[in-house]
C-alpha cells in the first residue's frame, strides 16, 4: 500500500467519525420544531435524543470484536449503510416511536463502523510517527464533530425543518461508503477465532443497562428503584462478562490487556476527560441559552472556538509526548481542563463572551493535548489482531464517561435550579457547583496520569509476533 492511499484511508474513516460526532448533537436544536410537529411526550423526546447514545454505547464492544474477526472494512461499510437506512426511517417518520427506532438504528450502525475508524488507522500506518499524527487527527475530529452538531443543526432547521437533521446523514454516509470501497483496505485478525457470542451478549446487555441507568438517573432519580435496579443488573452482567473472558478459550476481550500498564490508566483517563468535557459542553450550552438568552444557532457558534483549541492541542500533544514523555501532555492537559472549570465556575448572569471564550480555549487545548496521546498508549499495547476490540474499548469508555458527565453535572445543576427562588441566580449557583465537581474529576485524573502513565513517549508496544504478516498488512511506501 502506498503512503498516499494510507492517508486517503485515514481521511475516509475520519469523515465517518465526524458524522458520528454530528449525530450526537445535531438533533438537540431541532427538538422544539419536532415537538411542535409530532407532539411527542417529554419521555419520548428524551429517547429520540438519547436512543443513539444508548445503542452506540451498548453495542460498540461487540461490534469491534465482529470487525476483528469478519473484516473491519466490512463492518465499516455495513455500519454506514445501516446508519443511512435508519436515517431514512427517521426523516420519513410520522410517529415518536418511529423516530426512537431510527435513532437506535443509527446508533447500531455507528457502533459497527466507529471501532473500524481507529483500527484502520493502526492497520494502514505501521510507522509510529505517522500513526501518532493520524491518531491526533482522529482525536480532534472526534471532538469537533460533536461541537459542530448544534451549528449544523441550527442552520438546517433555520433553512428547512427538523427532518433535515436526519436527511443530512443519507448523502454523507453514501459518499463516505463509496469512498471507502477503493480507499480503505480490508483487514482482520490474522488467526480468526470464533466469536464469543455469550461474551458479546453479556457485554452488550451490560453496557446497555449501564448507559440506560445513567441516561435515566437525572429524570427518575439516582436512588429510584428502576435506576438502582439497572445499575445492579449492569454490575452483574459486566461481572459475568469478565468471568466469561477469563474462562473462555478465545475471549472477545483479553482480560490480561486491562491489567497492563498503561492500558487501564490511559483508558480511565480518557473516560474521566470525556466526563468533564462533555459535561462542561452541556452546562455551557444551557448557560448560553437559558441565562444569556441566545438562540440555539448563536449558542452553537460560540462553541466553535473550543474546536480550535482541540485541533491545536491534538497537534502539540504527540510532539510533547515524544520529547517529554506521555505523562506530561496528559497530566498538563487535565490541569488545563481543571483551570477551565475554575473559569466556568466564575461565570455570572451578565458575563459576556470573553470569559466564555477563555474557558473554551483553555479546556479545548487541554483535551486536545491528552486525547491523542492517551489513545495511542491504549492502541500501542493492543495486539494487531485485536485492534478493533482495542478501539471499541476506547470508544465504549469514552461513551460511558461522556454520558455520565452530562447526567451527573446536569443533576447537580438541576438540584440548584429547583431549590433557588430566582431561576437565573439559581442557575449560576448551580453552574458553579457543577464546575467544582467537574474540576475535581479532572484534577484527580491528572494525578492518576502523572503517577501511572509512562515518563517517556508512547512506544509501539507490539512485538513482531503480534503483527499481521505481510500477506495481511500491505507495506506502506
């Protein structure tokens, strides 16, 4: 494989990743028009929005294992096709139930192709320098897509209607799918073992129960019987999955991988970063709209500078890791996120744009510094034949972290608003309380990164025996 084709494959999979980010948030600003048209209840509205995250978070680990065994490009194009078909179901839907089904279908499609994005990058770029650069791009795109969702959604709703948020996926997914056929090479584990179907079922149901509980907790109450029951079921199912992987002759997720340094600390750091950043983005969007009275379009535009910080940090992070060690950009990035939360806690009801933009610049730079370095640490420790599962592990922990961040910080904010006599004053107080929680999480993650991550740059931890043969991986020129 030529170097040009390798980078063409990177461009294609990153385009698909951008679509995933858009789909997380593009529908948020279309909800008022959607409710006026179809009249869903509040509970139905929540599931129209959250069905995507539920299906993606629940299925991604099993989908990564499927890609390793049956072909990552096959999983990639199948996922894109499922996402496009589900989007057609959504944009032609005339009932809330149909939209919930469409969003869940889109999430299943995204779960199929999301692990293939990162595992394809690892496959086509065996050179560590090129791979780190590409993972930096991947990490930046993963965050930027979600940030642009409200901007794109606001523009579509303004010029068309809420159905355009679904129609948008169809041509984009079709173009990316057609581009993937010549650009993305097929890859799979060199020694294909049968899929551990009981393990796949346990992981999917366990993650589905966990994500459902996190999504429902703010509305039903963290101590409600349904939420506690779902958390308990998730704990039992995930424990059963772990036991199954220990005893299974061909495990879907090698448990020994999770015991390695730096896999478990890097994975946990990524989850905590997602908790802090997605929670902060949720809080800031509400602040701009409910306290400052901005439209969804205007609020979305003010989130764009955060993407610039992400992009700059994603370039600098791997450079710092090579020179100073992985712990430096990861821990420093988390300290910058902590500083951003200090800035967020100081926002008042009449604060203008400068303090908001300062928060975005500082926290965005911090997230950009750490995300590619921590991701590279995880992927470097994963055997080449399990790259899809390694990517899915990275995706699943980020998804759970981001969902938990929105739920926990949103609950802290909602508690303060419910108890305050003046809505705007109570909101600002709740924002400060939530920022303290988010900043504390980021600070604890920084300490974990400093003490558990390596003090030198992330190296390619795979032995030659772990790599595919030349018959499986074409050389890159």
